C-alpha cells in the first residue's frame, strides 16, 4: 500500500518534470508534502509535525501563518489582489524600507530575488554604459544568465585561482554571456583586484553577497569590501549588494555592519512576508534609469505582479514587526545555537564546525571553517555524511536547508534550539 505522499508523487511524476516544481525541495525517494504550518512547526500530509529551520529557504521571518500577516492579507484579499493601478500599500512599504536603510533613496518592487538581481545588473549597465558584471566565485544569485555563472560541484572546472573560470550552470548559456562575467575569489583582496584590473574599462558593477551561503556562509571581510568599493570609485563602476538572504541579519540588512554603502541593493525572501517578492533599491542618481518621467528612460522596466497589494501588505506587516528588538532577540538565539552546536561538536569529538551570522548558521562536516568557495566544497564523502545527518534530523522532527543550514524565525525559542542541538549531537555520534 502506498502512503498519501507516494501516491501524490506518482501522480506528480506524470505532470511535473521529476515530479517537482522546484529542485531544491526534491528528496529521495520523493519530496515531503506540507499540509499546514503554524509558527515554527510544519505538519506534512502524513500527519507528522516537525520544527522548521528552513523557513521556505530563509523567507519566513515570523514562521508560518503569522496571525498579524494572516489578518492584514485576508483584509486585502477581500478588496482585490492586483490591479492595473498603483496602490497606497506600495507607497507605504517603500517609505518603511527607505526609512530603514541609509543607502536607499528610492526602491522598485519586483517578484523574486532572481528578478531583483537581474534588474539590478541591468540598471548598473544602463547607468554606466558598460557590459561586464564581476561576481564572487561560487556565490548564488538566482537564475539570470549572468548572475548564475561560476557555480560547479566539479573542482576540475574551477580553473586557476588567479583567474577562476566563468562556468555556466545551464547547458546552452550563450558564450557571450560567459565572456561578460568576471569571476573573483571571495575575501582575497589582492587576487580580486588583479582580476578586476584586467577588465578596467568594462565592468558595470561588482556584485557581492555579504554572507554568501554557497561560499560557506562566512562574512565578507571589511578589507575585501573596502577594496572593492574603492575600485568601483576609481573605475566608474558600481558596487551592488545581493541582500536577498542577508537582509534579515540586521535592521538595515547586512550592509549595516560595514563602512561602505552600496550603490544598489537587491532584496527578496523576507520582504514578501511569505509571498513572492523582490526589490531593487539604492542611490537616487542610479535609480533614475527606471524613471518613466525622464526624457529618455534608460531601463524601461515593468512586471505584471510587481508591488501587488497582497505582497506589499504582507511584507509591510512582517517588517514592521521585525524591529530592532525582534532582530536582537533572534540574532542572540542564533548565537546561542552556534555556541551549543560548537559544544556538541567538541563533546562528540567529530571534525565539524559551524559558520554563519545574524539569524543563520551552517554546519560543515569539516574541522575548520572554510574561507572561500573552494574550501567550502563538499566532496562525495562529506555529501553522503550530510545527507545521512539531514535524514536523521528529519526523522527526529527537524527540517533543515539541504546544505545543513538553518535560518531562524521569531516564532522560535531556546526550546526548539535545544531539540536541534540534541538531534545534531545524536547524529554526530552515528
Ligand atoms: N540571491 C540569493 C543570495 C539567494 O539566496 C537567492 C535564492 N535562494 C536568490 C538570489 C534568488 O531568489 P529567488 O529564489 O527568489 O529568485
């Protein structure tokens, strides 16, 4: 007899490629199907409840079905979900975000992180009149051709560390797109500047995630960032941040922790309050490329569902409640988790470590924290051990992101962290 999930997956295989709509949620032998969520708990269609440390890939800052969002969005749904008109909700939310972040003079809403990064790169090109994009080796920035270059699980494709290869993710990516992406190593200032200097006149922007997940969830160093910023000032280029994930780490995003301000910032995930969202924000002078009142619009840009009032209402409510006090509380909870996991690692005596900042952390089955993408590389042996650990956690009521990363929600307390640490400790002992 097949259970409900097996039956659903058998049906899904007939109508969805591989039975899924997003590869990230695929698990062997089949994905798990959610029935409902409340706070930091999710119940699947088999009736099993687990603590959710994945939070839809870091996008739910208050957990599931947060009452204030449910109430505000329900009221909006009764009034309509989208119009061929602007709404008050987008103005209100734009004001909140611009008040929150010093580098935001203007903001434009879109529908996903991918779209936000894409619009940001195109805005950089429109503003500078240059074509090339510089990005950090291995960093994930969504699915735009130029943004997704340079992530490969195969070390033989990496190329020389002094000139990392521009490797496509998707077969069929145009060669020309690859030529227009300059790859720099993370936190390696000297090498990065040398590489950038070889493309001095052509770089529209340097794209940086301040805490890149795939690079090991380690923060960008001040030295690295200051050097990139100075390089962009010296070479008529822009410094642009991908804060799609990191916006949750501080009141004004992770950029609050650094001395330099970006020209533009892309956001997504938590700013939608649980609904699809993205945004591009930054300096007035640069954001002007989108301005339809200009004599010549350098970047004509629209989106059918952009700034729809459902997302705007949900996002506004989520961020209004994610104030300084809530952020400090959540980040302290993550610090507590990292300390307890580090103790568990020492108690068991396993070669593992934990990285991360703000309300996110990642467990590596490596004795030392990685410093860049090449060191964060998970080989076949480590990958098998991580899968075993994640399965063990799942069987013990814990959902993590598939790199063994966790993102917390304000619905969590030390109780849930203690459950995670106990299950991890058991898992380390296996
Ligand atoms: N940038 C970063 C840093 C991300 O983590 C992601 C998504 N994981 C994206 C961009 C793309 O966002 P989306 O999935 O909403 O398109």
